């Protein structure tokens, strides 16, 4: 996320952006709830519509 959003904004985004694919949780909430980091990254990747090379 830092590569896509920058270090400062990535942290803020991860704490504030609820993602439907994560059950309406933010990436940080999902990680804290024990969701697999790869699943969180796939949801973030899709939400940010990042290029496939960033998977």
C-alpha cells in the first residue's frame, strides 16, 4: 500500500477505509481480527484498482 499511496497516506487509509470484501472492516480491523494478510491484500488491491503487477 505504501508504494501505491505513499507511507503517510497508506497508514491513514488502512485505518479508515472500510472494504466490503473484508466484511465492512478496514484493512487494519481485518488483520487484527485474524484475517489472512493475503486475503486482506487481495481486497486492498481490488479496492484500489491496482495493476496486476502489484499483486
